[in-house]
C-alpha cells in the first residue's frame, strides 16, 4: 500500500511539472523556436589540414582572423562563425620559396568545417656555378636575365612554379672566351642547383675523318615550289633522294637550313642509313644592330636541337653567304657563332663566298671578328659565274676540244686562286697570335659547281650554244678537276653544288648532278648511279666559246 501511494505522488508531481513548462511556453509564445531543439550548434569552427609546408604560411578566413602555421597537420581558426554564415579561407602570406593553394576553402557553414585543404609546393629557383670566367657573361632563363662578372655560384632572381620548364642559355659571351652550359634545361620540381657554366679560351675542335675521306655534296629536297611556297617534301621523296646519293657514293651531305624539313632528313637518314653524315646549316636573314631576329633565333634553336639529337650531325654551319649578300653585320654573325658553339659539341663554320674570307667582300665586312671562333672555314667559289675574274673564252687557243680543255683548266686555276687568297689571309687569334687561315684552320670548298643546262642566257657564258658551255660534259669535266684537286695543300673536301635541280630557283637552277626528275647526268658516269662514260673520249661534246 505504501509503495502505491509513493508512485501516485511521483506521477502527480511529474504531471504538475509538465503542466508548468507548457504554461511557460504559452506565455513566451515562441518556446519551440527560441530553444535549440534541433541540437545544431550556434557557432561553427573552420579548420582543415596543411601538407607540404616547409616554413611558415599565414591563412585568414573572410579576410580576418589570421592564423600562422609552421608545420604540417590539422589547424582550426580561433574565431567561430554563426551557423549558416559563409566562410572563405585564403593564403595571406605565402611561405618563402613555396606556393600554397587552398581547396574546399569556401562555403556556408552549418556544421564544423574540417576539410579545408592547404597544399604547399616548392617554387624552385634555378642556380648553378660559373667557372673559368674572365670578363662578363650574360645568362638567360626565359625572361630572367642575369649578368655575371665573377666565378662562383649564381641564382636567377625569379622563382618558378613547380613543374615549370627551364632552359638556361648564354645571350652574351665574354669578349675573349666562350662559355658552355651543361645541365641547363629540364623540368623544375625542386630547386635546381647543378647548372654548370664553364668558360674558357678557344680550342679548335677537329673535323671528323669523313671530311678527309668522304664524298661531299649540297642537298636540298624541294621538287616544286620550294620553301618560299611552303613546300614540305614527302618522306618517300626524301628517302628516294638519300638512296640515290648513297648509291652515287656521297656520304657527307650539307643541308642549308634548320627546320622541320632538315629534321625529317636527319631522322630518316639516321633510321635507314646511319653511314650518311651531315653538316647542318643555319639560315640567317638580315638583323638589326641588336642582332635580335625571330627567324634567326628559331633557326639557331632548331640547329642546336638537331645537333644534340642526331648522331649523324658532324658539323654545323652558321649562315650561308651572309656577308656576301651584305645583309648581316659580322658582329651579329660572331654573336650567333658563339651562341651555337657554346651549346653543341660539333665543329663550327660559317659558309660564305671566298671574297669574305679573303677580306674582299663588296660589303666591306672582314672575317677578322669571326675567324678566331671557327673550327674550319667553308668557302664558296664559282668560276662559272665569276667570269670577270678569269679568261673563260680562251680565244688564244684554236676552237674545238683544245679550247674546251683550256677553258676547263683555266676554271680550275681560278678556283685555286680563290683558295690561295683565303688560305693566305692573315688574322689575329684570341690569344693575340697573328696567323693565316691556311696555317691555322682546315679549309673546305663549301660550294662549287658547273651548270649542266643554261637557265640564265643573259649571262654571256650561258648564251653560248651548239654546243653550250652549260653542258653535262663540262659539268663532268669540272667535277673531275675539283675532285682530283682536293688533298694536301688544297681543300680538305669539296661540297658539290648541287645534288638535284630545283626549278623554283629560276635562273639559278640547272646545277644538279641529277635533274628535277631524278635522272642522273653525265657527271655521274662511272658510278652505280650514273650513265655509262664515253670510253673513247671522256669529255667528248664539251662546250667552249665560239
């Protein structure tokens, strides 16, 4: 009985307490809204995690509440925000040498935020060491330029974003040195410290043996409109050409420019006939006094890339008759020569007319600036077009085969005289020694030839007909004379101009050992690629003045 009385009294008290609460809620008119019956927090904390940090980063939320963080791990801002209010976490101060990025950093908070991610990555710097410097060298990485006047460590002032490409080059060489760069390019995911800039005096790079033993020719693959019309020769055409050159015994081939066509030639040759070796050319147009020219720089960059990629590149020629054309100052040519030489291992030359290397250029440009930085000289001589310098008519000899022979021998003598002018030209080396080209540098004939067909009858030598002097037999005769001349006390090698006719050249066409249809001419007789030779009189049918 007593237990039942106690239970009833408890129930009565609970009912009375519930009734009082209900009366209070009615009196307040909004009890259900003013009380946090949903259990949602009134204030929200904002936090997350930092990773990759190497020093100190300062974060802020909504532009206030700065939070200094010095280590990786979880973080929470000191100030809370009201439920439902927006938050925006940003980086107020980046860590030294790093970039921190925020993800999941903004929104409207209805519960404590814990998934803000702050990821820090290194901002790599590019640095290295200079050795052997005597003078001043200017380095460049992208748009970052650094002038260095002493040996020791260096660092480019601008840091990169992680994963960015870098490529350190020399934009200005010391006046009496060449500085070469190793470990100069790559992808920067951390500080780069191993760029090496080695500076020193000039030392001649020896030509490979193929320059003494090989059979050389100038080659251009164009069969239609040429490079000015944007012609891109097909791979099949290039392979056909290379096969013809190889069959005729040519194994040292000079290219004129550094572009996608040159790359295709080198790639196909490397894959199909590695015995073919190439002297890569760099096409240079005129340039302002600053020597800064987009076409020239593109050619130079491509040539450097080709020389460093393809093992069949055995030499590089900077420019083609730039001084003879009078469109490029020797000071710019020197700058380009030094730029290329500092970034490739092959011997360097600059193909030009003999008048430039003999100090007789009509432009007045002398080779003295450039010669101290070349490994060999590649001179051009064309008795066929330089008829004002020698007696091509030979009227003192009776008309007929004897006059033809006298003319061809006189043509050889003219080329030999051009060579002697170049070989005897004196200049001063980087060490102050006065010497001659012939005593200090190998000399090759980079271009010479004889027209097989007349294409410019405005010239007297091409106006002669029945028989013409621009004749496949005369081409053969001159070719044989030049081939027999090379050697001791003569050019190390002779690059014949040219392999194939190119109609797009107009009046400068007709020099090919093959015509444009790839039919071999008489100059190739006696080779597997050519027709049969006339065994009775090898040069029967040669033209002469009459």
